[in-house]
């Protein structure tokens, strides 16, 4: 399985309010989001907005999947 590191990089570097971040987040797999979260949690704490946004997206996906 190939992991697209460009997606992980985008999720860990683009501001969460940027439309490119939002687009990337919507197209990312759960694994890519989890990888991005791991990278951001191991940094100096400048990623709070991105972390919250990624966590919220994963939570919504789980909730949506349960409804199916």
C-alpha cells in the first residue's frame, strides 16, 4: 500500500483555515490523517488548530460510518 506523503505533509504544514488544507483533509484517508496527527503531536505545540481540525474530521467519519 502506498501512503501519499504529500497529503500528510500538507496536513502538517498548511494552516487549517486555508481552503487547500480543507480540500486535502476531505480527500485524505483515515490513515493519512492519523499519520499527520502523530507528526503534529510530536512537535513544539504550534499545530493546535490543525490537530483539532484533523481530530474533528476523524470523529465525524467514525460517526458517519456508524450510521451506515
